[in-house]
C-alpha cells in the first residue's frame, strides 16, 4: 500500500527530529585539570572556570574539601571585587575528582563523569533533538533543539537557590534543601517545601525521628501549583525594585525592596535555616551584594532569629534574637558556644528527674503539630521515651511537644509556656 505524500513527509520529519545531532562545533569535552582561579568565592573553595559563561554567570568545577568537586554555576564578576556566590549545582552529594569530565556529545546528552568513567550526573537527553548548550543571561543553562525549544534546563533542578524566574512547582522540584556546612557539600538539615496548600519550612534535628516544622507561611485556600521568584520595577521609585516569591494561589510569601534594579537576585535557604534574598548590583565596583530580605531577623519581623533551631548551638536561651543564657539545672548561667545540656541518662535508666523552665518555647512549639494532652501525660510520654531530652507544655492550649534535641529555647512573656529538661540524678 502506498502512503500519501503528506504522511511520508510527516514520518520523515519525525525521524529527522528524533535523530538530530549536535553539530561538531557545539560538542565539547572539558577536563577538570589545571590551575585554580584566584578570586574569592562563597565557602572559600578551590575552583576552575569552564569556557561557558554569560556575565555575571559562569560554569565551574569547585571543591571545599580536597579532590571532591561539584559542577556549579557561579554568580558575580571580577570587576565588582565582591564575593562570588554559587546559584546552581549539578551533583551535590555526589562529588567527582581531578580529571573528571563534562561532555556534550553528538547524541545531545550532557554528562558529568568521574575520572574512572563513573557517571555522576547527566541530563538524560540523548537522541531528543538537542543541537546545543546555552547559558542565558538570567542564569538558566539550557539544552535546546533546532527550533529553540528547551529540551532540558537547569531552572528545573534547583538545590538551595531560586533565581529570578525560577520556580518550585507541581510535577517538578517542590523543595529547596540547605547545604550541610561550609565545608561539606551535601544535603543539610533544613528545607523549604511547597505542599498542596501551603509553603513551609522543616528542620531535621540530629536525633528527631522525622523533620519538624519551624516556620509556616500563610495557608492558602486554593491548591499551590507553583511558587516563583519574580522581579518588578518599583512603581514609586525608578531607582528601586521589588523581588517577591509569588504563589500561584495568590499573593506572595516573601518580599524584598532593593534600592536598585535587582533582576539579578536569588532566594536561598541557608546553612543556618534562614531564608534570604540576595540582590546583585552589576553597576558598582565593590559591595555589589545586598541581602535584601531575611525571614528570621534581628528585629523579629517577619520572625525572630530565636525561632532558628540552631541559633544558640547545642543549647541556649534566646531573647530578642540574642543568646542570653545557658539554662542548666543550677540556674541560668552566662551563654557561650560551649553551652550544652547535661548528659542525659542512659536508655532504660529510671534514675533521672526534670528541672523546670518557665516562660520558654522550643523551636517546635510555635509551628509544629503537638498533641493535646494533660500536663502529667505529656511528662509520661517523655519519660517512656529514652530518646526524649525534654518536653514543653502550653497550659492554655494543652499542647504537648516532645523534644529529641534541645538546642535553641525562646524566652516568652507568658509563664504558662513551660519546659521540663531531663537530667540524671546525682
């Protein structure tokens, strides 16, 4: 049976698109070797620039521990003499070594391979019509086809950062996860999560069985489809602008107002659990960065720094965003970074007691869901769980919170908020 000419043309075009290859001039293979860059970057790393950049963004290999490299995009210019910051990473928690390679072959798959050939990361775009890789002026790195359609884009895979125009979205990535530490580039303890009807922040403490809420944005009536970082010119001041995290259900979650054109901004959940907006002014020669928004701030708006679970380290009493005391069984002592709770009794031991703190909340108390029980029953729950280090009770609401790590306690004016800290009998 003969096929009509139209059908033959259609089949030919489908075959052509599926087998389109990257032109030889657009293929590459970069090796992680050679001299390191000399300018100061976030986390104090060694780094090697790759020949792919669009000011102020450039693709790099960097490491903060020897011979453990991340492929990342860096933001900033040499001219500004300001710290340069990392805004996207391909292989967090899955580092590569010296002589690792980044390659784009004729099949259109972008591949990061370790020196031994192990594939650490890839875009999975082989034979999908990719004809080239491009880094856009907004920091989005894209693989495109011959018609300009994006087959893959870095904006679809954020780690701890959203650039302007980037989203958390249903069907894609719905959370940002903090970095573990300045030195360790793996997933940390904090996350910003877009749930079905709300945007929330979670913390996984060292001993807690699961992450708990430490901040909740206003709950929405409609389902959330996306949360997108956007930039707007200020309608009242030509020299200023607004940067907001807009919610598909209406309104915004965060709002910053830099005093310059801040299209080069990003939102990040930090190592400390704070949520900040950084804005970059590419027209100045120094002090180019402005932290234009802190969710947890010294002035307590929108929320106090005391609500950050690790604000006072392993243990401390926080007031007005400052660590003011080390609350030990002997009383409130002067706080220092060495403040630690008394060593808890061994599991199975009944040889312990509780000392009481009045007018305090745990970082779980305000937002996390507790149980509604009598105060004595709250104490029994902690006593029956050898991993419980203390419990916190609101006498007005009968809310009981069990803590597996004490960390930062917040002083509150209401004496009906009480805490009981487990301590071994002498």
